[in-house]
């Protein structure tokens, strides 16, 4: 999906792809050096990033095979304002933002000030990075295993990767071929790690973190894929479940069947609701107003068809020393509509305005809303701490999602096409969801 630069609405993760984080609040202390933080099987917190505490916890890479080595998990805490011996102090809440594979450290750093008023001052709020092997990243941050640490190679993979399999006649086949590459690279370069990042392994990490915190019950807040993780923890450790919030729930049975179809159950209904609301709101409040819902729908579909055949350039030479350009195509528009479905209340009005602008041949609003270009986000393994998402989100997602599946997800091209057609029965947005979710598992 597009990695849009905005803060997720905590309660409206209709789909768990594309959980996104504002990047402005990044590393206020960019020199904080994670490798200098000694990792051990107990937690020693040190101050970091102005108002936070950081620690690294050593856990077995494979809980069932101590000989496989160790993994280090980075943790970041927004501390309670009460001291531990205060009767108002209620312990900690562990947080996972989903993905799978997204950084809990970055998310807590970014969202702590938003979430604190919701949870109150009485809890420590703790994010942790998922397990996985490192690229050689500046600042020694943990968590992402790029199969290739070479930016040109990552670009080779990610730039042409179809984020919408309806973009062209070859898009589906290309996504299929690239998923073969992903599977082969995983085996050749990262097999041990790929075999060690399953959701049950992360649930065991959560148990280890809970014990290291000196607690017997886990309080937990999980969003989107984080709800699969929470459900898995609860199934494995039913006696250790404290207070749990599972927000933006992903069907865990479907997840473990390698079948993401149910993600799309209500997606198109949200779009229809926006069109209804547009008709009710009237032309002064809704830029794409037509006098029936069907007409609004037809208007947007027409624009999608037009831009499909004739993508629109955006070229800005206002400042000749800083010329910027991009192309708004079908994939950009559809991805932005899908993103809007996750935050309809805050985004639908602006979407309507961007669509009208695009009808008039100007793609700058929709491009601005969609953030920087895809390639800029996927092009590099040079970890920039201001960018929570660097290259490799499929790298880490694939072994977790595909490895979790209890059924063999490998399929022929024809069987994969049939799968996709089944998803399309539920939602037009299978075009976007398929290559980013189910489609990556056809060879892993
Ligand atoms: C990390 O530790 C090394 C060796 O002790 C030291 O030279 C370096 O300055 C430390 N880096 C930071 C950012 O603290
Ligand atoms: C809590 O601990 C701090 C220092 O560890 C101490 O100064 C304080 O008096 C304690 N408060 C209570 C209510 O026991
Ligand atoms: C995936 O789940 C959906 C909805 O439960 C079902 O209709 C479909 O047949 C499943 N697909 C596969 C390949 O099992
Ligand atoms: C809707 O708009 C069309 C043309 O814009 C018009 O012909 C039609 O009468 C309108 N219908 C209603 C119910 O207002
Ligand atoms: C695929 O693109 C074509 C051409 O724009 C369009 O007519 C069709 O509805 C699209 N399919 C889906 C599922 O969106
Ligand atoms: C074009 O670029 C200038 C800076 O060079 C910027 O101020 C302006 O907002 C840009 N215009 C659009 C439509 O993005
Ligand atoms: C170029 O302009 C864009 C806005 O159009 C701005 O975001 C970017 O920071 C500018 N880059 C430089 C080097 O000034």
C-alpha cells in the first residue's frame, strides 16, 4: 500500500494494511545509539529521546531451539507520571501497531502524546519492535530484515512491484513473479530469521517482556494485525491476560488459514456510505455531489477509468532550483480512496475536493494527500529514523503472514487468479489488497 504520512485513527482500522505514522516527531535525539544499550534478559531502562525510556531485551531466536541463537528486542516506554510505589500506578500496557512487522518503538514515540489522555497517567505505555534481523542501519536500530541491504537492489524489487493488480494486463502476473523472488530470497538469505518471526514467537516475546517487567498479567493494546497477536497471546497464555484492547480486529481464523478475504467484508459499504453522505450533505459540502448515490458512484468510477487510460502529470517548477514532478495514475487514486475508507470522517471531504481537482486535470491535491512517491519510500535500506517505514515492509510481512498460515499458501498462477477473483466478489479494493497481502504468499 502507499505509506501515507498521517496519524492513524486508533479506532477505525477497517483494514490493517497501511497503518501509518506521522514522521515529524521522530528521533528528537537522533544520536541515540541502540547498540550501546546493553541487551540482557532483564530490563534496564535508560532515558532516551527526551521524554522516553529505552531498553533492549534478549530472547531466544527460537524458543523451541536454544541453539539457534538470540534475538534482541528494542523497547521504548512512555512512563507513567506516578512512581511505582504510588497506589495510583497500575503497571504497564504493551502496544503493537500491526503491519505485521511495524515498529512499536516508532509508533509509541509518535503516538504517546495522543494516547496518553486516553489511557490516563497511571500506566507505563510500552512499544516494542518486532523480531527480525538487521540490515546495517545507521543508529543501530533493530527490527527490519531487508533481504537485500543494497538500496539499488531494493529499488529493483519495490519500484515495479504492483500495488494494484488491475493497473495493467501484466500487473497480476508481475506480482506473482515478484512473490517468487521474495520466496527465493527468503530461503537463500534469511531462512533462519524467516523461520523465527511467527506470531506465536512474538507472543512468547510478549510473555518474556511481561515477566521481565515483573508482572504475571499482561495489559495489551493491539491494532489491526496487533489484534491477531493479542488473540494468539490470549490463546497461548489464557491465565496471563490482564486488560486487553483489540482495536480494528482482523479475523484471526482467516489469518491462520492464509486467507485475508474477510478483511474486505465491509470495505465497499464504507465507500457507499461516503457516497450516501455526499448526497445528503449537498453540493455546498460535498464537491463530488450528484443527486443520487449511484450518480456519485458513477462519477468517481468515470474518473478512475479516465485516469487509468490517461494518467495526469504533476509538475511543479515554481522554484526552478527545486523542480518536483510525479504522475497521478489509477493506482494512486484507488489507493488514496482506500486510505480514505479507513478515516472517512476526517478524509472524505478532502478526497472529494481532490477528485474534482483531478477531473479538471490537476493532480496536486491527491498527490499531496498520498504523500511522497512510492519509490522514495521503498528505495533504500539506509534507515532514516525520521521514516518509520523503510524498504522492506514486504520482506518482514511475508515471513510472518505466510509462515503463520496453517495451510500451504503456494499456488499456481491460475489458482492465484481464482483466489483473487474470489476476493473481488467481496470488494473492488481486492485490486490493492491482494498484491500486498495474500498475493505475497504464493511462493513463500
Ligand atoms: C557508543 O559506545 C562507544 C564505545 O563505548 C562510544 O565510543 C560511542 O560514543 C557511543 N555512542 C553513543 C552515541 O553513545
Ligand atoms: C516511593 O519511593 C520514593 C523513592 O524510591 C520515596 O522517596 C517515596 O517516599 C516513596 N513513596 C511512598 C508513598 O512510599
Ligand atoms: C477465503 O475465505 C472466504 C471467506 O470466508 C471464502 O469464501 C474463500 O473460499 C476462502 N478462500 C480460500 C482459498 O480458502
Ligand atoms: C438529477 O439530476 C439530473 C441531471 O443533473 C436531472 O435530470 C434529474 O431530474 C435529477 N433528479 C432529481 C431527483 O432531482
Ligand atoms: C479495472 O480497470 C478497469 C478499467 O479502468 C475498470 O473498468 C474495472 O472496473 C477495474 N476493475 C476493478 C475490480 O476495479
Ligand atoms: C510548488 O512548489 C513550491 C515550492 O517550490 C511550493 O511552495 C508550492 O506549494 C508547490 N505547489 C503545489 C501545488 O504543490
Ligand atoms: C522542494 O519543494 C518541496 C515542496 O514542493 C518541499 O517539500 C521540499 O522540501 C523542497 N526541497 C528543497 C531541497 O528545498
